[in-house]
C-alpha cells in the first residue's frame, strides 16, 4: 500500500523560474534539430504547409516557422507555452510526433532568448504570447507577455482560416556579434541555414514524398532526401523483418555500387554527412526520422560497409522502451532486441561488403583462368595430413625461376606465407581428426634436415662455439628439435 504522507509537515519548493528556464537551454539541440522539433508540432497539428523563413539582420536576425495547421485558441496556446504542457506518460494519438510537452520551449530556448507564438484556430480570434528569458529572469516568475514583435504576422494569420507562427528573436546562439556590414557573417549564416534545410529534407522525407506536407525554406520547396535510393537499379532490398509482435519493422538495404548509378545520384545519396557516416540504422518514429545512420554501438562505421542502410520503423507507443529523447534525435533499442538487430544487420552488412567489392570481383571473373591459385595446399602423405606451399603459385614460381633471389623477394615471400596460413582449414581438420596431423618431415626424405643441420653446425663452429654448444643450440631450433637422432652423425 502507498504510504500516506498527508499527516506530515510540507513546504512548497517550486522550481525557480530564472534558473530553470536557463537550464532548458542546455538540452543539447543544435539549430537543425531545434527547427525540426518545431516542425514536428506543425505536422502533429495536421498542417499541409510549413514555411520556414529567416530575415538576415545581423544580430537582430529572426526566424519564423509558420504552418496552416489547426491552430490554438488562447487557453490552448497558454497551455502549449507552459513547460510540461503534457504528461509524457499520456497516451498519444497514433500520428502525434510529440511526447514530452516540452519540445516547443526547449527547442526554441536552445537557440533564442525570445519566443513568440501566434495562433489562429477556426472560430476564434488569433492570439499571441511571448516568452522572454530576460524578463523571466528579472521578475523571477513564469510569466508570458502579451506581445508580438511584428503586426504583420498577426495580419497574416487573420487572413487564413487557421495556423500558427513561431518566432525566434534574439538568436544569441547563432548570430550574436554578427552584423549586416560583414559579408563573412552572412556567408556563415547562410551555410548554417543550408544545413537546416538539408536536415529537414532528410528528417521529414517520407512526409514530403507522400505529399503529406510541403515544407518551404525561404519560399523554396524543400526536396526530400531518401536514404535508400528506392527505385534505383542495383538496389538490394531485404525482406521486412517484423519484431516485437510486428510493432517494429526492420528493412535492410544494400545500396547500389557506385558503378551502377549516375555520378549525380551517387553524390546525392551520400547525404548530409557523407557516405561513410550515413551507414547504419535509420530509426523512424511515426514516419519521422530520429536517427540517421548509426550502428547503435553494435559495430563501427567502416568504409566497406558504407552501402548498408537499415530502416527501423517504430510507433510512438514504444517511446519508453526505445528511450526516445526530448530532442527526437536519440533512440536506444531495448536490451531484448539487440541480438535480433545485430543478426539482421549482420546479413545486410555482409551483402554490402559483397557489393562494395563488386568491381574487383567482376575483373576477377573476366580475366581469371579456370584455375585458382592458393598459396597453401592441403596434402595427405602416408595417411597423414600436411600443408605445403604451392610451388605452382605464380608468385612463388616467379621467384624460384630467378637467377638471383633478392632479399626483398624473400621478405615478401615470408610475409605472404605468414599472412595466408590457412588457419580456419587447419582448425576444422584438427578438430575433426587430430590423430592424422603429420609431424614436420614425417614420411619424406630427411636429407634436407641433415644438410641444414650440418650448415648450421659449421657456421656455429666458425663463430667459435664448442662442439657441445653448437649441437645444443641446434637442438633448440625448430624443426631440428624433432630429430635429435641426427645430431651425432653431424661431424
Ligand atoms: N504549431 C502548432 N499547432 C498547434 N498546436 C501546437 C503547435 N505547436 C505546439 N502545439 C501544442 O502545444 C503542445 C506543446 O508542444 P511541445 O512541442 O512543447 O510538446 P509536445 O509536442 O506535446 O511534446 P514534445 O516535447 O515531445 O515535443 C503540443 O502538444 C500541441 O498541443
Ligand atoms: Mg513537440
């Protein structure tokens, strides 16, 4: 039973407005994830169009996100602007992109010190409220201000049946200290904006592709960026893999080899962060992309896996299990699913390597004769198993046919031998039939051992060793150690 605390003394300890609101700034958004979080709200409010605009005015630059969604009345707007508008535990509409009741505030405050929201709901008058961080700091209270920086926005809303405008003023994280006089500042700012635009095209690509929404950036439509090159020749899709009773769907893709697609397609497909970075899982929550290319701690990103991209689709009912964060940029698979994810990813990754090596393989097929040359051969001699270097191997043959073998040839040869020891074959054979593994020189002429022993002996004696010392040393050298019987016949 729950303990009853009503008989105890209590005291109010409200969060302090000024410090709390500054804390909201530190959740770890960047400009693009922050804007995406605001656009999430527009989509959840059934907007058909969202316009993202900025006005470059140096440190007075401001940014707006306007939508033609359902809008809010006064009461709803005030509630929307309250930190913690909704309980994260609350069940959400199937298509809702929200979870925490915080995004609008945390995303905005991460980038600006003043947030104004104007909204127009059908059959209500347009309304507006403003958060100003300095004002909250000054009065030490969570108080909204009935203020809008620009009447134009209000007029704009009045002329439409419903919608919302979010305005970010005092963008101290992006434009502080910049000026319209300085062209470099503008260049830098435009670069940052370009990143935002590409990010939106990626995060909301499904909505754009399915014509569920039009996103405009400075009046220009944002193009969708699809990570999977759907419809391209040479794309290898894997079958859907339903997990968690079908609530989660995985689908692997191996993207086409560079040689199969146009240069332009290849360049576009590399995505915002480049081919290598964009490999991995793509996690969608209600069709909205949260994670764009991450192996979720299971594997490292490596060049030869760069064609592997795996889509994971989640419903918002699994937010808790997948540890969705406020920024909507992190998701962590539940422990119980990790093995399955790893297995499926393993298959896609192996296929991706195959495709990656495609060019070399085609050449191999085209130019190779029937014969394949291994460096090592497995042989059976008098019922025992041995491994020998293949003297028909073109490289070995070449060396042996030379009049003078150079030192570097020998070094290369030794390296080849070391690097190609047929370890897996040996391991399998050894576990199947350990008894038939032959000893060195078992069943063949031992003359080469005796000759080598003798050479070794002579050189040791020449270096001043005694007869006993020389013999002792020889017997501690592989493979002489196996044949001590020859030591006495050495001299
Ligand atoms: N553009 C909008 N149009 C209509 N309603 C909106 C809009 N933006 C926000 N709201 C309302 O404000 C609420 C709070 O938004 P906020 O982004 O802070 O939290 P959330 O979307 O509920 O959850 P999350 O923290 O996961 O984003 C939303 O639930 C929604 O009801
Ligand atoms: Mg939200």
